[in-house]
């Protein structure tokens, strides 16, 4: 069960991440005010901050320092925001509601939304590649950049999105659906865990443990997302419910049914908790995050 201390820690991490995101996107940038507003609208809107918190929680579980983890945490949220902005465009998911308010292309226009997403992706990698301070951290930053680039690209999120589009024309098999979810959603969640471990100087075994945790958590998160698309309301989930079914998308409830999907999510959560247990008491926050994903209603 979530503890009061865990809840307070999560709230503190969100505040720290939000403050840094605000700083990173409000500097003296040589860009038109309109596009700057679109960028900030996209990344500073109300959100769970799951991916950046996973960077912080994974790194701190291995003794990493907040100041070393925070840039990567913010970069992961920028990448996530970029993916949402582009996913919502008419050419992809064509949604007009995100995080409880108008999507970026509805608020600012399609051209501005495309540019804002591109800008966030660019700023994310600029943030990852910033001055490491200590010379020993430079090699870790490079490893994180490689990890994140793989998670975003053709072997990760973008490849998963492309596969998702293909299966609007025919129903995917269970195995194909699991692969779509591992790439489209799970890859960035897993990379967030691995990035924290790398920056903290974790051993190969510790980083592999974080990878197993992130893989299980990422799949559980997407399964619960599929379930919420069926059962949730716009007020609960902050986006238009029922769109996956109307678009004919491959989802866990569509292929396996709701009850089986709930059991599958619970198994993945159990796998994540088991993996986190391998890190001992240091991983309390990782276990709390798994419980939150299992119980999520938004």
C-alpha cells in the first residue's frame, strides 16, 4: 500500500521536475513567442510525470544524486510530451482532448503543433547532452543518450506507433499486440528506469533489474490504459474515451476481453514488484509506483 511518506516524496519530485521544466522552457530562446507558448503548453500541462519520476526513483535507488538525475528526468518528460503532441494530430490519432484540455493542434494549429513537438524532442536531447559537471558522468550521459535514442526511434516508440497504424486495417494477434505496446509505450518507460540506473553508476546486474522492472511496468501501464479507454470518462482520463474502439485499434480488451486484460495487468505488476524487490529497501518508491499504475483511474 502507498505510504504517506511515499505520497509526499512523489509530490516533492513532481514539484522539482515541474520547476525545472519551467526553467528549461522559459529561457532567453531565440524563437517566436507563439511557438514558445505552444512548447510550454505541451510540456507544462497537468500530467502524471511518471517517466521523469521513474528516472529519479531508479537512480536514487542506486545512490544517485538528484542534481545528476534531474536533467534526464526532464528530458524524458519532454520526449513524452513530444509524442503526445504528434499522436494527437489529425494524421495519427486525431484527438482534441489531452490532459483535460484542448490538444496543442486545436489550441495553436497543426503547423505549430508539429514544430512544438519537434522542438521538444530537440530540447530533450540538448538537455541530455548538457555539461555533465564531473568528467566521470560524461560517459554515463553518452550511454543514456544511446539508450533513449533507441527507445524513441524505429526500434522503440516511433516503430511501435507505425505498427499501431498498420493494425487499424486488421486485428493483431496477442503476440503482435504485446510487441506494439512494448515499443509504443513500454520502451520509453523502460528507458527511463535504465537511464536512472546508468546515471547512478549502477552495476550491470542492477541495471538489468531496472530493465526488467520497467519492461513489466510499461506493459502493465498500457494494458490499464486500454482498459480505461473502455471504462473511463473524459473527466477521469483527460482524453476522449472510446477512441481506440472507434478507430479499430488493437487493444488488450478487444483481443482478450476486459477480465483477462485485468489479470494480465496484475501479472505484469507482480513482475515489476518482484524485480524491484531485488534492489531491497532502496526500491520502496519503485514498488509504490507499481501500485499506483495497478490502481490508476486516469
